[in-house]
C-alpha cells in the first residue's frame, strides 16, 4: 500500500491506522514532503516498510515496489497475471 502523509482532506497515517488490521501482510510505503520524526513516530506501529521523502525519482518507487513484491512473494503472482491480494 502506498500512502501520502498529506492527503489534502485527511492524513494518510490516520487512514493507514484505521485499516492496519486488514493490511497485516501488505507492505506499507509512506511518501511525504514532511519526513519528520513526528510523522515517523506516528507511523511506528504500522510496520512501515519504507518512507519515501519527496521529491523522489519514479525509478526509486518502481525499484522499491518491485523489491517489496519480491520479498512478499507477490511478484511472481503479478508477473504470471494472477490477482495479487
């Protein structure tokens, strides 16, 4: 799951906290233009796989996403055309 801290009308960390129980096996990546200790502490209980500080290269996001999918065993499902849950 990819979430931004600042959603304009909400807070990505709050959204992730609300759905965290159903995301137990899903890697979580938080992207933010405000990579602060406060935001990292707020997300601490979410088992965040990575924080990406904006601006970042899209190639970095692709590399990270591929690595997380491979780590969770979901990359082979994605490449074979199976639904990734």
